[in-house]
C-alpha cells in the first residue's frame, strides 16, 4: 500500500512557509512525493513542468489566487484532483471552488489526519476514474468491432445478392449461346442460309451481352478507389453528349444538354461521374426500345405516323446540369416507357435490370455506388408509359478527409 501511494505526486501551494513545511512533512510521511510552491504564479509554473497528480492550494494568496489557479489547472488537465485550503470565513469561496470542479476542501487549522484522508480520497477517485476510462475505451472498441462485423455481414449479403443476380444473367447468356449454336448447326447441316443468318445474329447479340457484362463488372469494381480532381461540372456531360450523339441519331432520339452558366469547380472522380451519367443516359435510350416492343400499335409505320396515332411526342432524352445550394445536380430525363412501381422500389437495391433480356443489371448498381462514394444522393421520378427522370446530386465540397 505504501509503494502505491509513493507513485503519486502532490503539488502544495501556500504562501505561508510554516504551513508548507508542516504539510510537506505530513504528506511525505503518508507516502506521497511533495512539490512546494510559495504562490499561485510559481504553483502554475511547477504544475505545467511537473504535472503532479494532485494539487492542494490555499484559496487566498497574493498574485494568482486559489480559485484562479484552480480554473487554469482544470483548463490544462481536467482530470487533475484539486483540493482547496480555506479559512473559516472563506466558505463562500469554498463553495465557489466546488463549482469550478475542485475535488474537496479542508479548513484551517488543518488536521493532519483530515489532510491525509482527503489526499487518499483523491487517489481513490483517480483510480476509479482511470478504471471508468479503461472500461469506456474497451466499450468503444467493442462497439467499433461490432460495427465492423455488421458492415462485413452487410457487405457479404450484398456480395451474395450480386453473385445470385450475376448467375441469373450468365445463365441467360449461356442459354442464348446454346440456342444460337443449335440454330447455326442446323443451318450448316441443312445448308439453310436463313438459319445461318438468324443463328449468327443471335450469337452476336450474346457476345455483346458478354462484353457489356465484363465492362459493367470492371466499372463496378473500380469505383471503390476514387481519383479525385477538380473539374468543371459541365465537362462529363459535354463529353458524354459528344460520344453518344451518333447513337441518338441512329435511334431517332432528340438528345439535348443544358449546362451551368456559372464557372464552378467540384472535386470528383471525373471518369466515375462520367460512367454514372453514361449509365443513366443509355438506360434512357434503351427505354424507347422496350416501349417500342411493347407498343405494337404503330408497328411498320414511320415515326411521324406513330406520333399522330399515339399522341406521343418524339423520343427525347435531356441531360441537365444545375446547382442547388451546396449541390451540383445532374438530371437525366426521358419520355420513354417509364417503370412500374415494383421495379421502381428495387432499382437501386437489388441486382435487377429494366431492359429485359438486354440488360446486365449492373448499370444502376454501379451508378448508385459511384454516387455513394462521392457522398451524394440519387433518386428518380417515373410514370409507366410516360418516362423517367433520374436525379444525381453531388456535393460541391467533399469532407476534408476525402481531399487529403
């Protein structure tokens, strides 16, 4: 027990030399290492240099008084135990010292037993506080570990869903390849050119699916590490329109772009943002293919006649780049087939495609992941048979840790 007390240091601050000497003897005999200071200014310097465990200070001293010394010590080291020495007429000051988190106060004339008891209680409080801190740290560590386990389990669940969905896509492709091979074989055996052409067209379609699946997998995987740089938010959209304009012409789609007038810059992975918008635009383009397959009312007639019969406007896809408060907003709007409610609720959550047999299911998952990596938001509005609008919001300023 004696050795334990010798491990603790007490700083004694009192302007009366006789009291310092008596209390020094008492505390040293009790097993404490004692530092002495004749006034508050000296006491503060000693405290900063020696960092004692406990401070015992007179409440009234010239220069820095006991209350001010208490306040400054608590600012430097909130866990330090400070015991105040007061006279009988200083009770108001004693109560005030407790408001500034003094641990205890003892009154003059000082009883040696009371002094030693107060110091021992301070040691006990430090021990309890240390144990509470250790317990709290252990608890925080346990919580972090559980959070990590939960994150891992959620990641595993996501991987499981992805693998299951991907297996479905691969089975469809494998089935298509098997069917096209059979038709090709029949065409070769029977020297039937019609079968050969049909089988080859089916084969090419499935090869395209394999290519798209591979590209989607690569895009999905490489979004985990962003390469951030400052760009004009218009640039990805302008580059995309330049690339896809010929496809819009082939599909007879009016493809428009509305950009920001402001000269702004955002810190993003330019390639990732480009891929995210690309997925949304190609989905918008493909929505007309699905609509054309399902709507046979104008089959075999030209687009002008179809518009007159159905009352629909021509095919339109628009990209809009906007600024809303602290967000850069990318909108991809189409007047295609839209989505029904069931698909709409799951479109970002599961491995699904809105393109029927033509899709891989990775596009919107990849886009959602890219937006999440940028600490952004993505949502959409859609009406079956009337079109959809996907809204992608990217913060103007990413958190500091992403900029380092």
